[in-house]
C-alpha cells in the first residue's frame, strides 16, 4: 500500500517547521482568518518566506515578469522540467490551507526526496503563483493568466481594487515593474509537467476514508456582476408604491439564484455586494452584486446563469429598476491531461480516488499550455475559504509523501 493511502504514514519533519513559520503571516487577530492580498505587506512577507525557503535549500531563486516566484533545482533552461507549487495569497478571512498547503508541501517533498537520496534526471521547480484568489482586484489567477496569455497586459493594467488603486500601482509600491507583465511562452516551454497539491474543497475523501486523491477535472465557472440601478430616496417618507428600490430586486435575484442552481444540480452564490449611497435611512440608488456560478458541464452552467439573469430582469421590470449584467471572468471546463493523471495513479499504487472539483486553480489555467495535474489532501469538514478550513497534520504528511512519490516518479526516472 502506498504511504499516501489509508494506512500509516511516514514523517516529513520539515513540514511542521515551515507550517509554523508561515502560519502567523497575514492572520487577523479578531477573525483568525487570513488577509494575504496581492501586493500588500502580508503578501510581501509571504514572498520573503518563499525566497528564504528556496535559498536555504540552495535552489536558484527568480521572479518572472508577472511576479510569480520560482525556485529551481537543476538548469531552468534545460526544458522538460517537473514543476510543483501553488499560491500563498488568500480570500478575505480565508483559511490557512488553501494555497499554502501546496507550497509548503512542495518544499517538504523536495526535502523528503533528498533524504531518500533521489537522483534527478529532469529539472525540478517549486513555484508560488501571484494573486490566485483575486481578492484584491476581482480577477482570479492573475499570475498564471498573464503567463499563459489568458489575460492581456492592457486588461491587467485596468484592474483596480476597492480603493481605486490599479494593479500597476500596487506592483510598483511592492517593488515590481508592471511594464513587463504579459505572456511568458518561453518560460512555459521549459515545463514538461506541473503538479499542484491542494487541500480538498469538499468532503469526498473524508467520506471515502482516503487521505489523498487525484483531480479529474475542474467544473466550468465564472463571475458575473449585476448592477441594479434604482432611485435614491428617503427611507421614512417614501411610500412603498413610489419606490424604485434596487435592494428588493437584488434580494429576489439572490433567491432565484439558489432556486435555479438547486434545480440544475449546480451552485450559484452572490457573495459580494456594494450599495450606494449605503445609508441606513436611504433607499439605495445602486446595488451591485457579484454572482459566482459553477456546474459539472458547460450546458448546465449556461442554463443556470441564463435563468438567473431572466429572473433578475423580470424582477427589475416589476420594480422600475434598470439592470446591467457584465461577465467579469470565465473559465471553461478543464480536463487534466489523462496520461499524466494515469501515470500519477500508477506511481501511487493504482488505488487513489479520482475526483472532480468546482474550485478553480492555477493548474486549471495552465492546462491549456502545459500538461497539468492535481493532488487533493483530505479535508474532514469540507469547509474552505473560511478560518474553519482544516486538514489534520498526518493527512498533510500523507500529501507530502504522495507528492514526493509523484515527483520521484516523474523527475528521477
């Protein structure tokens, strides 16, 4: 039985040390959640931690044109490299594991392989992709989208945070040059395989009793902005029949999203809202809500989003509210390369569960440019994007050993 399966696991002594060092960075004292937003002080501290880990292991450290960090063992220009890693940024008040588990596990897996005396026949790299969560500028996977050409530099330059600060301004403040961002085909051409380890964002492994799983595909998903324009007025003196209240239309649309998603076996969430003028005693003039929707296939997703939009327009017409809908981002279904997935399964003993996921990842963005795959580590609660996100340390160590086995099988042949 593989050490990454249901049985006992070995030890990865460096994992606990690194996890303890990284844990305090960007953690809010009140919520106990993480606020590691792109190009902020917390992000800089995480990046400094990554560089220190690379240099302490004698790895060649570099930052690419899009701010993604790389730590190389072997010649970076040799080609056919095996790359692993994830991201270190977080959603607002996010958990400790989403992203960082993959980065910490990558360094720990390298330590494990060195302890085994593994001899590498291919270059190996560990990476930290920038701004994966999109918490600050509203677009996920900015670093990998730029590198793969899925985000044009001009569009990236237009991104702004809630305070009106542009992405270039934020990068400059953090000491990086935004004028060079853009596609990086030469770098991607060096990579023969990218394997990302991630905490499972669901309970499939907990229900099956497995510590580690392999990803099969990422559901198609997107983000849509709904702008409900009404009429500002006095909350105490305006008759109900005279109101053009966009909040009412928004609330009905939220309920419609839940209903349509449930009917289709999909998911749909309004998780962010902006209100103007945002006064307790004022009827809003504008309610802006962001919809996140995902489904197992493109047809189902299209049906759900269309139904939500249709319901929103009907509610808006009924209440004298104007509605505009803008699709801000979209990622089609991602099927991870079957050959790489099958090879990983073989390396791990052939009895590893294969799981689909509704969450987006850098591995999904990069799958159109290079062979990619993912490993999942058991999450006993299924909770993610929350301070309650959790994975037991023995399961994390099982993930490290599974990743080490995979890297050994791919890079030490």
